[in-house]
């Protein structure tokens, strides 16, 4: 295995971060920590985009743009999510997802 | 031969059944009995006409059976069909006369005897149904037709035994009678199936031609080493044995005495119970070519039943039961006589003759017993005694009938019994001796009955100046009494024989000495024991010890049957079947249901509504699907 | 005569019941039922008339309407003698059922509507000549039963309703799988649901081999094929009186008819292949049902278990594959339908008066309700095969037909079947005797006899039983050409 | 092994370790701080790749915006210092198994595919190029505007959602 950092290494980091995010998303019950896990997932995707852009299509800009857009959307998503979380906290005095189950049945 | 007359004979009682059954009380009120009796009278006259017409026709060398009328009632697809028809031959004519005659007597007798019953009209309706069925049975031209009417007489017997429906005993007796005969009918039915499949027809005449043809006998199949024909006949005989109360299927007849006494006279003495004998006689040509085993089955069962029932009759105290066992015993005589086949077919004539005479004197005995029971309001012998002076008419006719059944000349029973014994003497000595012994026993128990009722102790308890009975009761008794005296002189062999040719039955006075002697011995013994009240009967009974006790309890046959039905049918088969159904099969079904349910319970948790859990499943799902693709076709 | 009238009348009746005020529901239902009966009797006469003038075509009054051409099925209707016989049975039971329910108070509009819907399903079933349409009508006739039991039932009704619905639906599922499997196993150019065409072209043995058991068992569930019979006792005992009458009188016959028409007629070789299994199961059902009946204490259970036993004769007849036996099976369907409907009607009447169905708590009722109990005797005698009533004719035809095949296996089965007549006598007399005779029980004091509607209901059914029992030849003439067509399928192969 | 390589590994390790801590820590505040480190590490990786603009955006938006937003919302909804409930073992194990197998699968896939980019990629795009392309009518002008609208919508949405309703007062 090549120790010189290359595309493969970035992809590995991206994959690891992605699955760490998934793990957090699956195991946490707190909405804020879940949101943080989602941010991790998004970041891992960004790493992949940038790495592909750099190592496979160096002359183009598309990877960068996707990353920018993802970051923008992530920001929007985080804002909306936090608004929802705060609203939920107001009505349930908790941000545990399992507390909000009125629509389950 | 007038076809309409023959059809009318059974139809008139049927008409009376329908009329009385549907609108009896409202339409006719107390006149119901008269309507039925009128219908019966016309039937009787027609039957006499048919018999005279038939026997009066000497043009042919022999009496041949004629199917005077027949129409297909139920065709089966395979060429077999049930025809409803009328076959007239000597025994049909005989039976038509006997049934209509006895039935008429019973109808008239019941006018007084059953008067005031709440269900008077229903009683007559049922009598009509019975008479119709019995007449239909005797004129049947088709094996299945006989089965149909066979069942119908069974059901009318059920209805009449259970006439006093609020008595539990009547219900039990009615059920027992029906079920026991039904059990035997199973044999009959299977026998019919066997015979019909062999002969490819159900009509008697064709059946006999087909099954006795050389082509058939050479190609006949076997089952378990016995020819199929013999199987069929043996099975049919089971049916006959059930209806005619042969051992061990006799248990229903004594209980059937729960019915009104005239019914016992009609059904359980004179007509229905001899249907089995009639059936065997009807198929006599086949039985005579069947294997010897079948014949000896018939004769040995008949003979055993005769002596067995006679022994029980000696110990019973209920007069109707004594008469019932006596009936069983006498039918045993008819049966074994049919079973002892010989070249001259004397047994056939003798059996039919005995059937004829027995019907008359046994009906007389029952009707007389009915009068006595009404007089003393009890069935038990010890409540009677000294009635000779109070009931002169009954006394005389009863005596006549007892003499007849005991076989004392010149009364009816003598002639017929003599022929039976002669046939046995000629062809089967062991049975002859059994029959001889039975004759003695018959004389003994009948006179035991006679002396206990009419002499023994003086009658003083009640009913001074009470009437013996209404004329409606006494006139039939007298007519039957006359019949008892005269019936024996009918030259029976001239008319009824196995091959239709006149048959001259010899009366051998020397031979008669034995039977008559032993009968007289029985009478004397009975007189010695019962003419005066004494302790002799008890002492004798004690002398016989266990044997007496066994006979008194009818040799425990009822208990054995009860044990069989309760123990085997109910507890060993029925209960496990019901249990099995509710607990095994249903559990399987419910198990299928609850398995589904628990599977649903199990996977219900997956639909938790928790996104994270779904995410987990989603992830696993993706992983599995991708791996499947990857490792199955990912090699490319 | 247009057969659509016969399905149309119940449909219109149902519509009228829905639209009219509830207090008129029973009148409309009765009128509709009587009209149906008149139509069906008219059908019988025009059918025999056609036959008399020499129309030997197997199906009469045949009509074919496009329904779902893209899916390959069409409303193909027509009748042969068997259908006419079954439709007459339906007509009798429907009229009797409406009359028996005359005093129904709870949700009567819905009750009579579903009653009429059932009739619609049954008539449609008996005249369809297309497998899919047959299946459609079968389902129409099944679903109201669930509602009958769960709304108007008694006792453990939810359980019974679920059990009945699930088991019958299970049967239906098998049938549907069988039908579809059959359809798609055929070569594309000859794919059809039309039974007449299927019978003409024939179905390959390999297909028959696996489709036959599916279809037969599917219909067998309806007609209490052992061991799929356990819905019968629970369903019948929980259903309201008219529901039990329909269930036993008509639905169980749907199964028998289906076994005959959709299974045996279309797949003769399959039938040959599995005949012995059918015979074994039928013999078990006959004798085992009879013995199980003997131990029952509840009148409805007694009749339900005896239905298992009696329907065994239908299957035995079909399994024997001879013309006589199959004729007997059809006879038994008609006979059992009438008899068991009568029995259930009477049980309902007795229950209404004494408020018990336990045999042990009844006695001597003949004194207080002579009409009802006499009818009960007739039903009982019919059940135990008394000549002159329909049961005898049917059973004897089955026996004679079964005996035809000359080997030990078939004959043993026949003897086992015949043995049940004794057991039947035992349980019928025990039950009926106990109810009718003996000292009068306290609960029977002062009750009245049948009212006019009950009388007519009973009379109509008894009339059917008597006509069939006294003059079986006309039914034979009606049914036997139809049976012959089925049997010719075997002969042709 | 030169300095650049060491930096890369350090940055990667920092991102991964703090990411792991972030999803496992039971102190929600610490969790957020670890997330911050991960985001900074990722920004470092962008720098390492010469993508200064992206790295800058990462720091500005994520580190400066989202992380702060998250921390604020923690303050709003949680008494700080309160421990999160422990994750049940079964859930943790199930999650771990799923994640591990998923990761293994992805790694296997990547290994099979054998991603080998250019060993010497060209120079990273300049910020000017990005800006031109972004506003080029044939480039990303439309997505850019769409994203703007999305952001606006999100902003309005946030206000509406988070606003106290009168009835709730």
C-alpha cells in the first residue's frame, strides 16, 4: 500500500467519516447529536467531491461547486433543523426523538 | 288380477295416515278411529279378494309370481333401478291377508282400547302408516323396494313404541328398537349392494334368474373363501335377524312392549317382526342354492333363539314380556325351519304356515293381555289371579291361544309346529331335539301365564261388577279365537310352497305323539306349580340357582350390548373423535392462525415508526443487496 | 329465458332494500325471494321443455358477455341439470331463510340486504361457466357470512366469524392460485378461463396434476373436507338462524358444486390421480363426523357435525368417479341443503322459545309445540336416511354408485360410509328423542307453537324434501345428463 | 515520507478521532466541540489539497456558522453538563455491526475498483476562476440563484417555525 497520500487515502477518510456519521445517526437519540452526525456525513461527501475533483479531473471546477452548494444547503438544513429542534423542545421539554411519537400510531 | 285393487290395498291406509296426520283432530275429532278402521276394512276386503283371486286361479300347474305393476322410481346410472311395483305370489297373498286381517282387528280393538287418549287421531295415523309400510313391504317386487318399506316399518314401529312419549321408558325403548334394527339393516343394505352388483338387477324375479343361472354360478367371485353370493345372503340375513329379533339382536323386542298393547299385537307379534322371516322366504330360492354355511347359520341362529327366548320367558313376570319372549321364540321356529333346506322344501311351507297361525294366536294373546291389563291396571303377574270368572270371554280365548301355541291338536299351532318339527326330524336331528325341548318349555311358560292370570289365587282386590271390556274389544278377540281354532285346518301346503306346486303335508299321528306329549307334560307342570298359589315356584327357582337368575336377567345380553355401545361406541370411538376434533385438528387450525399472529407480533416491532431503526434496516438491506450483486456477478 | 334475470332479481331486491325504509325491508326481501323462486321454477320448466323438444346441447340458455376481455374472462353463463337443481335448492332455502328471519329487529335492513346478496352470489355461482366469474360469485357469497356471524351471531361470534372467514378465504386463495396457475400454464394462444373451452381443448396431465389438488382442496374447504372442516361447527353454531341455514344449505354446496364443476369436470385425469385420497378423506369425514356428532351436547353443534358427515357423502360420490356416484353426490347436495336448512330453522325456533340449545336441558317439547317438533322429526328422519325423504335417495345413490367399482378399497370405503347410517340413527334419535319426548321441562311450559311465517318456512323446506324423497326420478332425469357430460370427460380420456 | 505526508496523516487522524469522539461522547457539549475539531481537520485537508477557497468556506460556514449554531442550540435546549443517556448495548452493537460491515463493503469496493488518481495533479483552480464560473450564464448561474432562493426560503422557514405562537405563550 502506497503511503504517499493520494485519491485512495482521501476516499478512505471520507468513507470512515461517513460511517462514523451513520453510526452516530443510528445510535443517538438526541436530535442535536443526530444533526451533528448528519453534518459529518455531509462533510465526508464533500471530501470525496474535492478529492475526485483534484485527482481525476484537475482542470474542472464541478467538484468544488458541488461542495460549495452542499455546504450552503447544509447551512440551510442546519438552520431549519435547529428551528425545528427548538420548537420541539418548547412543546415537549425534550429533544429526544422517542418522546415525539404522537404520529406513530 | 285387478291391478288397481292391489295398489289400493296399501294406499288406503296411507290415505288414512295423511288425512289423520295432517288434519286429524280438527277434521274428524273422535271419529278418526272410524275413518281409519273403514279404510282398513276396505283394504282387508280387497286383500281377501286378491288372495282368493290368486289362489282361485288353478289354470296353471303351479302358482307363479306375477309382477302386476311396476314403475321406475329411482334409476341409477348403471342400469340398476329401484322399481316400485307389486309382485303377487303365494306368500304375498298370504301376507296381504294376514297383515290386513290383524291390522283390521287391531283397528277395531283400539276404538275402545285407546278411547280418550289425547293423541287418538295420531295413534290411528301411525297405525295407518305402519299398515301401509307393511303392505308395501309384502308386495315389493324389488329388493330395494323391500328395503325402503323395511325402513318405513321400522320408523312406524319407533313412532308407535314411543306413542306415550312423555314416558322416559317409552323413549328409551323406541330408540333401542330403531337403533338395533338399524344396525342390522346395515347388513341388509350391504347385502343388497352385493347382490345387486352381482346380479345387475334389483327386481326379485330377475335377480333370482340371474343369480341361479349356470353362467353366473360358474363365474361367481369369492371373498375370503366364501362365494360372493353367500356373503350377500348372509348379510341380508343379518337384516332379517334384526327385524325378526333373532339372537343376539332380539333385545329390542321385549322393551318394545312399552308401546300401547294393540301395537304390540300388530307390530311386535304378528306382522313386523315376521318381516325377517318373510324376507328370507322371499329370497328362499337363493338361500337354497347358497353355501351350506349360510343355511346352517339361519337354522342354528333360529334354533338357538327359540330355546334361548323360551328359557327367558319362563322367568319373566311382566305378562307382555312373557309374550314378547314367546314371540321371539316362535319366530326362531319359523327361522330355523326356513334354514333347514331339503329336497321337498317342507321347511318353507311349514315356516309360512307357522307364520300364519302364529300371527293369529299371538295377536289374540296380546289383545287379550291388553284387556286384562286394562282390567287390573298392571302388567305384573302377581297382581293378577282368579280372573277366570270375571273375564269369561277373555279367559276362553286366552286358553284357546295358549293351547294353540303349545301345539295341542286341533288348534292352529299344532299343525304348523308339527310340520316344522317333522322337517327338522327328517333333516337335522340336533335341531329337532332343541325344538322339541322348546315346545315343552313353550307349553310350560304359556300355561304358567294362563294359570297365574286366571286361577292361582282368588281375585278380590277391586272392580266388582266391573265390565270385562267393551264389545269393540271382545269381538276382535272372538274373531281371532275362531281363527285360532280353524286356521290349522287350512290346507296350507296346497297354496304355499317353495316352487308354487301344491304340496301335501302329511300329518303323521305317530310322529305327533312326541311333541304333543312333551307339550302336555309342560302344561301339567305349569298346572302343578301355578294352578293354586303356593311356594312351589320360588322353590323351583331356588333349585335352579344361578341359572334361574341368569335367565331372569335375560342372560345379561342387554347389559353386554349396553356395555358395547357405552363402552366402545361412545367412550372408545365417539368421545375420542370429538376430543380429537376439538383438540387436535382444531388446534392445528388455530395453530395456523396463531402462528400467523405471533409472526405478526414478532415483526410488528420492526414497524416502530423510529426513523433510526428504519435507517438501520435500510443500511442492512443495502449492504445485503450490494453484497449479493457484488459477490454473485461482481466478478466481471 | 335470460339467465341474467335470475341474478338480476336478487340484485334489484338488494338495491330496493337499501333504498326503501327499514320497515319495508323484510317485505321486499320476501317478495324478491318469492320472485326468485318463481323464476327458478320457471327455469326448471323451460329447461325440461327444451330438453323435451330435443335440445341436447349440454348447456342451455347460454350467454356470453364481454367483461374483462383484456384479462381473458367473460361473463359466460349457462345452465345444465345440475345447476338447475342447485338453483332450485337455493331458491327454497332463500325463501325459508327470509321467512325465518321475519322478526329480525337488529339492523334489519342490512340483514336482509346481505341475505339477498348471498342469494345473488349463489345463483351467479351456479350459472357461471367461466372460472374467474365463478370465483367472483363465490367470494360474493362468502363475505356476507362473516358479517352475518359477527353482527347477528351469538356466542363466541368474533372467534367463529374470523375462523370461518379465514378458512374460507384460505380455500379461496387455493382456488385462485389454482385457476391462475392453470391459466398461465396453458400455451398463450389457448389461454382462457372459459370452462367449456377448457374442457373441449383439454388440459395437459402435468398441469392437472398440480392444479387439481389446489382447486379441489380449495372448494373442499367449503364443503368440509376433512381435515379442513373445523370452521363448520363454530361457524354454524354462532351464526344467526338464517345464517346457519345459508351456510349449511347453500355455501357448503358451493364447495361441492365447485369440486364437481371446476375440478373434476375440467381435470378428469387429475381426478383419477387423486381419487383414492379423496375417497379416504371422505370416508374419514363421514364416519368421524358421525362419531364426533354423537358426543355433542348443543343442537347446533350436532347439526353442524352431522353436516360434516353428510357432506362427506358428496365428496365420496365425487371421488368414486362413477356416474351413479356423482349423481348421488348431486342428490346429496340438494338433499342435505334442504334438510340441514330445515334443521337449523327448527333449532332456531326451539331456541327462541326455550332459550337453550343444550339437548340435556330440553325434553317433552312435543307436547307444547307439536308442529315444530314434528318438523324436527322429519328433519331428523331425513338426516338418518328414512325412505320417502330426500336423504335416503341421495345416500342410496351414492352407495350404489360407490359399490360399482369392484375392488376391495372402494368397497371398504362404501361399507364405512354405510356404517354411518347406524351412527347417524344413534345421534339423531338421542338428540331429537330427548328434545321431543320424555317429561316436559320447565323451560317448555307455556310456550307457543310456530307462527305463520315459521310454519311457511318449514313447510316450504319439507315440501322440497318430500318431493325429492317421494319422486326422485324427476330429479334424476334433470341431473343425469349433466352428470353424464362430466363422466364422459373420464371416458374420453 | 516527507513533512507534507505527515501533515496529511495528522489531519486525517485528527478528523477521524474527533469524529468518533463526537458521536460517542456522552457530554453533548463536548460532542459539539469534537465536531468542531473534525470540521477544522477537514478544512485542513482542503488546504492540504490546495483548495483554499473551499477550505475557507468550510471554516466560515461550518466552523463559524453551523458549529456555533449547534452550540447555541445546545445552550437553549440543555442544561450544559447534563449527561446524555447511555446508548443501549444492543443498539450500539447493531449500529456498529451495520457500520462496520458497510465500511468493509465500501472499502472492498474501492479496493476492487482500484482508485488511482493522477499522481501529479495540476494546480488547484483559482478563486477567480471559481467566481467567474459561478456567475457564468453557461456555468453555475442558475444553481447559484436556486441556492440563494433556497437559503432565503430556509431563513423564512426558520423564523416561522421557531417563532413563538400566540397560543403557546
